[in-house]
């Protein structure tokens, strides 16, 4: 579904991504791992048309490089940024409504789905999003993106700053996406969660992919973990 080849990205004159190449198949969870500054978030932004880049990004055979972010979203890609980007003065329900694709008819997801997965959001559906806890805001951002009915969702550090119980909740949520046929590109630092739910793991270092393989292969590769992941 998603194919990336020889992707280079830049912030002004700073060359951040250096020939990145990988793919994400239908219904697949791919974990993109690496230390801070390795280029993971820039990769997500390059896919979504948010940074200057060259190379090839193809989605279901259609080129994405040069398209606007909203055009890419309309093609069926969802993006959950690390900073959450909620509409703080709108209620939880209004945030979800803004994420809804068209009338919502024919979508795989409904308000009942969102509130069923995260009952806390249902309890607070009429509360302004700005007063939610960090974990609740993360839940809201994930759900708002899903309301757009994407076929692939890119999630940047979904468990950052969350309590262990909420982390497990998010992990279960990601498995639910796969069960409904949605592909996931998961950018994550918590190896335990990433290795537990992903089909394949990619490791980035200095703006390049330095490892591709199964979680089991990565667990067995002490050199890659020490050189590119462990602090």
C-alpha cells in the first residue's frame, strides 16, 4: 500500500533523511524505532507532505511527493502527531465531529466505537478538550484521526508520557485497528509495546534505515539494539 524509495528530506539547508526506503502492507503494523533525532518524526511528516523532500512516496500506486497534506489525508492516510494538536476550546465530541469524513456514512468507525474503546471520552464528551489530562488528549487525538476513516494511520509516540495502564489500553487499541484492516506505521520509543504488537520493525539512525526485520530478529540482534536503540 505505502511504498517509500530514496526519500530525502530537508529543513532549509539541513539534510535530515538520507535515502529512506521501506513499505507498509495492507493490515500490517510496522514499528519505526530509533533514538530521538534519528529522523522518525521527519519521515512521518515527509509522507504527509509537511516537509520539503525528494524521492518517491507512493500510496496505492499514487505519488504523494508534492501534494498538500489535506490532499494526502483525503487519499486515506491519517496522522497522529506527537504534540496531539487537539482543538482545546472545543468539546471532546466536537473534536471528533471535526475529524469525521463527510457524513460518516460507510465509515468503519462511529462515535459509539470511539466511546466504546475509550469510555473516559464518553464521560467527558461535553467537556472542553483543553482541560483533559495528557492521556485523555492522546485518546482523543487517536479517535479524531480514526473518524476520518483512513486505510493507514501514522502514529507518532502514542504512549509518550502516559501511565502504564493507559499504555496497555493504547496497545490494545492499535491491535483493534489491525483487526479492522487498517495499516499502522507506529513511531515509538517503548520497545516492549512496539515489539509486542508489530509485524515488522524498522530502526532508524542518522536519517537512514539501519535495520529491517521481524521483532524476533531485532530481539536477537544485540549489536543493532546497542548501537542504535539503547541509551
